[in-house]
C-alpha cells in the first residue's frame, strides 16, 4: 500500500460495526469515512477525496443496489465493494452485475474485517491500474495529436516552399527567349506543382498518412489543362478514377507520372492545333494492384520510333514505375494511344 491513506466511504447504518471497521482498518493505513444512508453518501462523494466505497446492502429507505445504479450514471465514481449477509449469494451476484468490483459477506467474526481489508486493497490496486491506463492512453493520444499537428505544419511549409520555387521557375521561363528552354522550364514547373499539391492536400486533411487519389488527380488535371494547353487548342480532359487512398510517397510518384503523360499527350498527340480528348483512368486490376492509364484519341504512338523532345519525360515515367514496383507500357488504340502504368498499391 502507498504511504498516503486510502480513504474509504463506508455506507452502513450500523454505527457499532462502523466504529469497529474504522479501528481495524485504521491500523493498516485506511481512513474510513462514515455515511449512514445513501443521501449522506452522495453528499460526501460530492466533496471528493473518496478512493473506495464499502456499501452495505440494507440501508434506511432502500438498498445498496439503488445506490450502485445511481453511481453508475456518474463518471469517475469510486469502485464499490458490496457488503451483504453470508447467506445472500444472489444479492452479491446482483451487486457484481450492477457494477460492484467485489463483495464481502458480513459476519460477526474477525474474518469479516480481514476479508474486507483484502477486498479494499485489491479494489484500490485495480483503481490505480485503471487510472494509470487512462492516463497512459491520454498521453498517447496527446502525443499522436501533436505529431499529426507538427506533420501538417511541415507539409504546409513544404507546400509553401515548393510554391515559391514554382514561382521562381515561372519567372525564369518568362525571361528566357529560347522556346525550347522555356518549354523545359514550364514542364519543370508542372512537376513541382504535382509534388506541392500532395503536401497541400496533406496539411488540409485529418489523415496525413495518405492521399485520396481521385481528388488529388482531379486537382492536378485542373491545373494542367490551364497551364499546359496552348493557344486556341481545345483539349478535353476527363477522368474515371476509383476512390483509392494511397500513401504519400506513392501519391507523389503517381502525380509526377500523370503530369508527364498528360503533358506529352497535349503536346504531341494533337499536332497542327487539332482538337482532342484525353482520359485519365485509375482502377484496381487485382489484389493489391492498380492501373493508371492516360488514353488519348490523337495520332497514335506505341513507344517505337524517334522520341520527341528531350526524352526526359519518358525516363522520369520509367523511373517512377520502377519505384512503385510496377511496369509501364504504351498500347496503340484504334484511334490514339494508351499509356499504362501498373503498380503495387
């Protein structure tokens, strides 16, 4: 037992028995407070400082089970050890079902106080363990909430930093006269945006462990269609996206892949300013596998022939596919091309 006395509220109208209990329990470190009836017990509990309740069955104006029911509606009520006649087993069982942690048969022998002390010590230990468990769980929740808050703040700052880098790249692109260099800078800006959008979604989300792929890709395409499409060219973007949730690192890689494939389709699938359509589709194709496809109705390309541009985009897509544990391929369609990435979810 701890050095601080365990304060017991003994609810019983037998004054002589209570004085006996007070003497014997006081010798082993308990402090016994007496309440002769339920109303007095409730009033004393309002004052606080009670660790355990020892509750007699027969009380003036009612029974102990009524008080157990009343205390069961109160949060943080002390544990109850029920005291009843030795032949009243059914009453003891009812008390345990109602919420008492233990019971002690009341007798006139010295065994009564011995059993009562053992029951009270055990109840005090259980209450202490329960309080420690609740405190530990609260500490874990507080630590988790703080970690999530800090992670959201990190994502916020990363997103802002990437937005600043994107703005600097945009300024540089506008200052460059060479068209090829300008195109390269604009493509770099689109890749930076794909990464920054993941972090923006993370700091605005309650769950920082992953990103909803459909919402992320929709936001990415909305940016691409306004920043990459040129002049009077009309390119219609549509989506068929299953609502999968992917981890942050996979979302970043998928965002870069979508950016590369959609940008390439806009630039090369529709030459001479012709109009066209691009479908971005994501679906599950097996247990633990997903398929991302960018399908256009342009002039068609199957991955053969000379690479247009610098070829950097193709190298990026293949590197991302490898990092995602998947594969990448082109498929020629009856009209147009399908660029397909399979990956492990």
